[in-house]
């Protein structure tokens, strides 16, 4: 869809930006995908993977999860000195 935050998908071989109201373009694009040879299909698979990895890296998700789990590992329910709310 062209209603997502991702742009220039076809240039990156990561997908297509199509108007969901343009049924004929969707049909044509789907047929082009079906007719793709394996080499072209593999380049789109790699492009989509690279775009997803880049997006996740920009979000810094690995660092956020590391902080989350480090805080849980260091949490002591019997010691409220770590400013964590007491558990019930």
C-alpha cells in the first residue's frame, strides 16, 4: 500500500507502493510478481530483508531489550532501593 511509512520500495527492491483503490494496478502488479523469474524474486526477498533490518536497527530495539532485561535481572523484590514498584 502507499499508505505505509515505507517509501521507494520498488527502487530498493523491497516491495511496491500501490493505491489500495486502484484494483487494476494491484492485479497487474500481482501478475508481474507471479511471472518473475527466480533471480528477480530473490533480489526482492533480499531487498525486503535489508529494509526490515535497517528499520529495526534505526529503532535501536536490541539496546532497548537489553536494558529491559538487565533491569529485570537486577530487580530484587525484597529490596526497594532500585526504585521499582513493589510487587503484590
